């Protein structure tokens, strides 16, 4: 009896030792790892590490996770439990790289405790699981003077941007000042003189108001926004310069921008080969160019807007009409970008943005292949079937012409770039400008300044300006203004990155690589191409019929009206037959494409479920008999 | 040379073997006699290091079963009770497996197997699955396995149990022929077997050694010359006619 | 540690998987089921999801292993004990540790062979798209370690009883517990008896959490440590049990 009790004690003890060894070992050794993923899921990017290296004040990271409540929930919450582990592991990476400046606290707020109250006060998102159980999953970063920043809720769907979000949060705690944005634009983005009261008054009087654009108002919530005149000689005191649709800027302004950039100033630039907003706003004054460029400066920054060309992509074209009389149809200049345009670039600015509308966007190209002191990151592009096309203004209103004339490409066209690094001056010799002296006489003055960047900076360029206008990015309803798409998010993301440091800009999204089934996609594309051809055939037949009918109609006179009507009916019958036939063929093509994919799927399924088992089965039987035979023969 | 000193084994409250001591010299065949459950198998299992003794020790050619169990096992060939074998192997595979685990040289392995196949007369079933063999063959295969490394000590647990008279005869003559240069311990409850093959006999009952001597001494104890009577008298302690202990 | 005896036992045991129908039956069932659940829409939905990775495949490995590995392990010692061959094996100059190791490694190699036989699925993703091959390899390593952990547990229970069915059931139940250790309902159930800290301990035992991080392509020393400790601890337990109970 004694011996048995002894055994039980030994068993219990060994089990306990095992559990403890596992627990202690796994928590100690967790950080030692080989990250074999192409995405480097568990490794911080250099940008984050640099920012952490610059930390010199202690910060506390409070990770709120309602573990106990989650356990009371459904099995589905395991996804969140898992994501919590990932967030915690990544935060531990941060702590490890922070030279002891970061402290991580994991808090499980229980109902009716101080922790729960805190979580609510910090503004973390709260989900009511049951009557009493609430669910929190957020982060608070605090420094020792009481500045705090929060992530309200960790969404497992946003895993790709997690590192960027965390680094940005830490950065914003260290740099809490509201950044200054200056706007330099040929379009009325900002109307400083108009106070809201005045605007209201003018509206009530029925006068057309010249309010700031909604995007500007939105920017004002996060930044100090001011106007930069377009004949300025010197730009200073800004964190970010926003240049929208720069048209024929005078030399001194170009000089000012040049020097601003070389001095480390950041720029968000919108150039446009054809601005529809510009066109509408200047309706009173026909003629005049609707394009903008900053060729001279951009050349030094390493990118160029292709002159006289637009970017198009049939697969991204939106449906709309150019004027009230037109049938809604696919319009090449209306480019509706989805995640195909953004996710491949894995940049937090555009990553996962799924609906952006551009009008007559241009095509950006990288100039010099060799980039020594600067890095150029693409942000936004068309699909691989996109292409750039030449245009002339008078053809722009003919959608059918544009559509038919367009040739599909095999390389995506770039619509946005981020450039980080050091640049050279576009005015190495300085610039001669005319300046009015005190005696109101114009004098030639030579301005000289920096020839090369004094420190690294960043520039973001987009090849469209229309997309930031109210009409294409917001909708006004009786409930007020609301977001229409991700256009404004793209602008705000850009500003946010620019307002951070260079390092923050180099924190990449841990994007999922495109791991689609290429073979299946190819079948689908082929089938789509054939389908498009059939649809075109059907449309031509209908057109042809309409023309013939028209011709018949012209030949009508009193004598042959009956005959012609008969003829018309006959023709119509023929057409209906033909269309039915073509539609049948169309269905066939579609079905064949689908069947081909389904067939591939089931073939692969058979291969994977039946091939190896049957092989083994045959081998098994073979060896069995061989063995039997061997035994018999030898005995 | 086997020397057993005060070996005991108890399972929980049951004392299976109580302080048994004896010696077996080279050339001797020791018959282990006793009723079922007397502790014969347990003693043998301890000698082959399958079971650890509760108390006492035994040495086999100077190696202690407590301190050097692996060395001890190397010296012993053991045929367990009922001759358990791997049914899914053929005789040939099984003997090779045993030879390899006995660490017989790769180039001597073939000869060793051939040798025991001959000795035990199982050549004709060499490539047969063990599952298909008759009881007699199975015994002999088990015997072959015990002999494969030509051990100095042979421990056989009821080697003739369940065999027909001819097979019994064969096994006994095999044991006799092996006896010259080995120590052999065999357990049995068939008394004539002791007379036939053993040079010495030990009778144990309820784990205690009750008799240790030559078989003819056992026979002499009965005036009628019946070993059965002597056996019964010793193991049960009852008075049996014509037996003087 | 890998002595001559371990090698000999390893070879004999591994051979016996292919000498008997049992090995083939196991292989065929495993390969068919994993192929089926990987592709079946509503389960793995591999072809429907159109992602060139093997997450549909690896997701079901723990659940198939949960039943198939105990089927492999149940006979390891229970059969030896039942037929009495254990007496033969352990009176040969072989230590219990060598025997346990040899048998364990053989069945582990057999599990490994089964995993290798799933190579058509790897060829399939390579054909269909551009998968991250390292993630797949790490996933396989994880699956192999998972199989090893289940197997070690199975060894233990196989040594504990002569009855294969009991051994099978105990192994399944225990593996299930370890697999689900991180699952909210089970944690909640335990939280009614134990303190929070104990729950953390318990959760760290969850096999599936460690398996899933490997499935994502990260080899953490902590995870390797986990599997190593689990395997060695249960094998050690198996050895202790055999030492103690081999005669009964």
C-alpha cells in the first residue's frame, strides 16, 4: 500500500516537472527562432528597429485582452486567442529591441474591476459577450508624463499592417506635436479667408460658396493646414508640403520647392495629365491647359509623368456616362482601383485599400534604374493588362473610341510612388529671378542655395488630382458628408506616413504574397477573352441589323410599305436566330471555361486521394505474394 | 558457474520466492522442481534479469544480476515459458534478429543461424512464418534462439511442456548433448524428466527451497522407489506411506 | 544513445510494418482521408480557396493523427506483453531504454513515411501556383513532430496495458486533451477548478498552438523544446512503466 502511494506521488511529481519544463522552456526559448516565412512574420523590419533604437524615455505598453471572457465564448474566439498570441509575441520583439525602454503589461480586465474601468476610459472597443462578460482586445502606450495613444481593437483581418500600426503608435507617443501641412495648389483646395460663419451666411443667401474641399477640412482635424502662395521664394516652417495640380509654376516657386526638399522637407504631390475638375472649374474660360507637371524637379527625384499619356486598364474601368444623353457603359478613363492595384506593393499607405476612383490618371515611370541615394517604392498600379495610351483633348469625350483604340499591355502602369532618400538640386547654378525692389523697380537677383540634400527626406507622387475632389471621394447625404471610397484614406495615409519619420516609412506591410492558382487564372483569362470576342460579335450583328433596318426604313414609300415591313420582320427573325445562336455559343464558351477548371480540380483531387493509396495497395499485394511464394519455395 | 544467494521476490504482499540459495557448476544440469506457482519461473526470470529481485543477489560467472544485468544476459540463453515468438516473422528472420541483438559478428551470423538450425532440427521450416508452425517446432525455434550465441548458461523454463513423447525425447537428448560444457537450469514438473536429464534437482514450494540433491537421492527416500511420493511428501508436508525424509 | 541494439530493433519493427497488411491499411486510410478532407469543399476546400499554400492540408493533420497515430502505437508494447515476447526481448542483452527507443523511432519513421507519401499535394501546389516552399517544409516538420508527440503518448499507454483497445482509447483521449488544451471551452471548464496561473500552464501544453506556429513557417526554439520535452517525457514514462510492470 505504501509503495503504491509512493508511485502516485512519483507520477504526479514527474507530470508536474514535465509541465513546468514545458512552460518555462517554451516561454524562455520562444524568442529564439528561425523565421522561414517569406513575409518575415515574426521579425521586425529595420525601420521599426531604428525607431526603437532612438527611444530614450521609458514607455509602457498595456495590452488589454479579455482572456477569461474569451474562454467563456465560443470556439470561434480561438482565432482571436491565436491572434492575441501573435500580437503578444510581436510586442515582445519590440520590447527586446527597445534597450529596456519598453515595458509590456498584459492585462485581462475582469468585469467590475479597475482594469475594466481603465480600458473603457482609454477608449478601447468593448464587445458585450454575455450579460456580464465584456471583451477587450486593444493596446495603450503610455509615457511617463501621461501622454497616451491607443489601438482600440486588434482586428485579425488587419494582421498585415500590425507592425506598421504598432510602430506608428509608438512613434506618435514620442512625437506628439501636431504637424504643419502647407498647400500649394492651382485648384481651390483651401479657402482660408472664408470662415464657417461666412460660408453659412453665403449659402443661406443662395450665393455660390467657395468653401475648402472636404479633404482639406478632414486634414485640418489632424494637422495645422496653411496655404502656400504659388509665387513664393522660400518655403519654411512646414512638415509637409502638399502640391496639387502645379501648373506653370514660376521659377522662384520651383526654386523654393527644390530648396525645401533639399533641406529635408517632405512633399505630397498630385500631378495630372488631364484634370477634369480643372476643366469644370474653368468652364467659363475655354482653352487653357488642363494638365500639370513638375518635370524639372521630378527628374531629380527620379520619376516622370509620361507626357501626353494616360493610364488605362479595361479590367479596372468603371461604368458611367460622360453626359446625360449617354447610356451608362464602361469608361476607360474612369479607373476603379481595387486590391489588385495595391496589395502587391505591400506598403502601408495603400495596402488593403480596395476601392479608389481615378479620372484620367497619368502614368508614372522611374527614370534612372540605378538608385544610389534614394529608394523608390511603388504604391499603386493598374493590373498587368493595363497600358498607357496617347490622348488628345478632343477625343477624350468619345468613350467608344478610347475603348476600341486601347491596346492591352503586359506590364502594370504605375500611378503612385514613394521616394525616400537624398536628392540633387534642379538648380545647381542657382536661379535668376526678378524681384521688385523698394523703389518698385524690377531687379534681377541671383539666388543660390543647397546643391544636394542635407538630409534624407520623402516624397509621395500620384498621377491624378481629381480623385481628391469632393465629388469623387465623398458623398453628401442628408446625414452629412460620408466617405464614398478609399480615396481620402489614401491621401490621409500618405500624409500620416510623411509626418512620421523616414524609418516609419520603411516599415513594410507584412503583406500576403500573391499565391493565387496561376494555372486556374490563366484558364479563366483565356475563357474571358473568348467571351469578350463573342460579345463583340453579338453587338456587331445587332448593329448591322439596325443599320439594315434603317436603310429599309429610308426606302419606304406608299407602294412598298407592306413589302418592306415583311422584309423587316424577316430580317428581325434572322437576327433573333443569329443572336440566339451566338448566345448559345457564348454560354458554351463560359461553360467550357468553367468545366475546364472543374475538371482540373477533380483530376487533382483524384490524384491526391487515389494515386498514392492505390500504388501502396498494389505494392502491398505484390510484396505479400512475393513473400508467400518465397516462403513456399524455400520450404 | 551460477551462484544464487538468498534471492527473494515479492509482488505486493505475496512472497513468490523466499531467500533461495544454490549453486550450479559447469557441466551440471539442474532440475527445478515444484508445483505450479512455486516460484520456479520467477526465480528464472530473476536470473535472466527480466525481474529485479526484492532481496538477495545472484552471480553468473562472477557477474551480478543487480550490477551488470546486460553482461549477465549476454552469458545466458533463455527459453521462456510457453516459448513466445514473433508470429509475423519467419524462422530465418527471427533467428537473424536474435543473432543481431546478441551482437554476433556480421560474418559469423550466417554460420550461427545455420548451426542452430541444424542442432534444433528446424532446417526444413527455415523460411516458414512462425505463425504457421506446430507447437513442437515453436519450442525448437525458441530453443534455437537461446542457443544462437553458444551461451555458457542455459535457462529453460519448462522446455518439454506440451510436447508429444517423441518430441520430449528429442529435446531431452538435445539437452544432454549440450550439458558437457554448460550450466543448464531447467524447470519442470515432470519427475521422470529430472531422472532422465538432470544431474541435480532442487524442489521448491511456496517460494522456499525444500530439497537440494541428486535425483537418485530423491528416489532413495521412498522405500517403494516412487519419486512422486517423495515429491508430494516434500511439497505438501503430508505423511506419505513409505517415504522417510 | 543510438546503439547497435536500437538500430536492430528499429529495423525489425519498421520492416514488420511492411511485412504485414496493417502498415498498408494504415497508409491507405491515412493518405485517402487526408486527400479527401484537403479537397472537400466545406472542409479543407483546397481547390475552392485557390491559395497556393497547404493550410487546408495541415489544418486536418492533427485530427487525422489523433486517431491514426494511436492505432499505430497501440500494439507497440501491448502486443509484446500479451504474447509474452516481451520476456524474450528484455532478456536479450537489450536495455528497456534501447527497446523503447528502437520501437518508438521505427513507428515515428513509419509516420514520416506516411507524410512523405503525401508528396502529390506538394507537387499540386507547385503546379498550380507559386507557394512558399519553406513554409511548407516547416509545416511538414511540425506535422512530423506532432506525430512524434502523439506517438510518445501512445507508447506510454501501450506499455500501461495489455489490451490494445484500452491503449487506443486512452491515447486518443489524452492526445485530444493535449490538442485542445488551448481551446476556450476547455480552459473555461478548467477555470472552475483552478487558478488563472494554472490555466496559463495548461495552455502552454496545447499541442495545436505549437503546431500552428510551425504551420505558419516559423521555427521557434520554444516549439522545438516543447515537442522534445513532450516526446522525451512520455518515452521516459513508458520506460519507467515497463521497468515496473513488465512482469505482470
